[in-house]
C-alpha cells in the first residue's frame, strides 16, 4: 500500500490535488495507524508481528511514502513519522541477509539518504555512512548469495548504486523508485 500511495503522489502520476487530499491522504493515514508499538509497520494487513524491517516490508518502505506525503501535503506529522521510521531502521535493520536493495542493507541505507536529502540533518547522513561502511565489506558478513547476484534489487548492482550515491548524498535517488521532486506541477 505504501508503494502505491507513494506512486500516486508522484508528479508524473498527474493526480489532481483534490483527489490526493480526498482519496490518497486518508489511505496514507490508514497506513500510519497500522504502525506497531515498535515503530515498524506490518508486511501485510493481516501481519501481527512486524519483525521484518526491509525496503519491501516495514519502515524502510513506508518512510518514502511519508516523505512524499510531507512534500505534497506540507504536514509536519508526516516528517515526524518518517523520522520515527528512521530510528526503527537504525535500531533494527542492518541486515545480514544481504547487501542488496530489496531485503538488504543498501535498500535500508537509502531510507537515510532520502531523509537526509530532504532535511539536511547530518544524523541521517551519518547513519547512511554506517550502512555504506557495512556494504564496503562485501562478502565478509556471511550473507547468502542471492538468486540474481548481479541484479539491481537482489544483487550487488544495488549495493554499488547505493555506494556511488553516497558520493553525492544530497542528490541521491533510490534507483527506479525516487524521482526528481522539484518538477511537481
């Protein structure tokens, strides 16, 4: 749901402001109400554990929706919730499962880069740097080899993209997901 709402708020979706306010915003708020006490979000509506903290499950994916909601609706609550997601990611998601974007450390690191790009808060840049540092030790953490070891989302290409984005953190964009927000109609 978070990814769908995120997409609907993109300038290229060409959803008018009235529809965003009347239909998308209540959905975003609904997702916000599903947050667990831990600060994480469920991987599905029926999920009761909230243990997964991956870009495609939980706070690392929801943070992008919240940041876009803040840009579109200009409400501080969305930025506050995004910062809370950042804390959950920092505390729970250095993933020994892999370096990749999906289900991996690089994808979670992009959460910090996205928040840093918006806020310029050095804490988020520091956190991204620490995740990048972990990725620089590629192969040293006993992670399993993914099915597609060279792909963008499952393989080392995503980790390489994340590491290269660290060189220009202010302008970084989650590959194939984040767009240039400055061009909103």
